[in-house]
C-alpha cells in the first residue's frame, strides 16, 4: 500500500515538476527552513513558558503565536511532500525519514492532548504562575519531539544512500 502511494506520488504532476524545474528543490529547502523556524519557534516559546522560563509572561497571550505555528506546519507539509515526490523510493529507504514521520505523528497527538487537556485552562495562568504538572509534561514532550523531528530531518540528507 505504501509503495503504491509512493509510486503514485512520483508519477504525479508534483513529482514531475520537482524533478524538472531545477530551482524548485533548493527554493523548497529554504521555504522548509522558514516553515520549521515559524513552527518550532512559536511552539518552543509556548513550551518554555509552560515549563517555567520567563515566568513574567502570562501563558494565555502566548497562544496568539499558534497561527504562526500552523502556517509554518502547512508550509512544511507542502514543501516536504514536494521533496518526497521528487524521489519517493529513496526517501522511504532511509530509516531517518520514516522515524521523522513517526515523530511528526506523535508530536501531533501530543499537541491534540495539550489542546484538549491544557489549553482551556491557560488563561488562568497569569504572569508569575506555574503551569500544571500535566502541562509541563506535555510541553517537555513537545520540545523533545520537535527537536527529534528536526534532527531526523537533517539525518535524511546524510543517509549515505548516495541517492539523496
């Protein structure tokens, strides 16, 4: 099933354009970096505050950064699919790629957990107040998962397969 999806992606117009337009892949690399900076930068600020850093800031208003995180994630999805579409079988052959996809799914589930169990309460945490222990655990997991995503992404390029 996965192989069929990868073959379809490779044969798609997106795969074709990623291979045929020489400046598109490096442009997507730059955009992918910008997307990750928006995503991780926004999430890291929120997570670090929840963990107790910069306690002078109330946690609630920091969530106004979430549209930047969502925008960065959308940009990364678009560019990431483009990378894979250019040569899907080579990406799938790299364990770091599959690990990165797993970490993204786990980070998404962690974000949903935060959204459901913590977000409704953050406005009550004003400046100088600690977040709940649950919020801290979720935020620590978030930071670790996103650092893992970034690290695994870097390992994809250095997989040593000779095809990437």
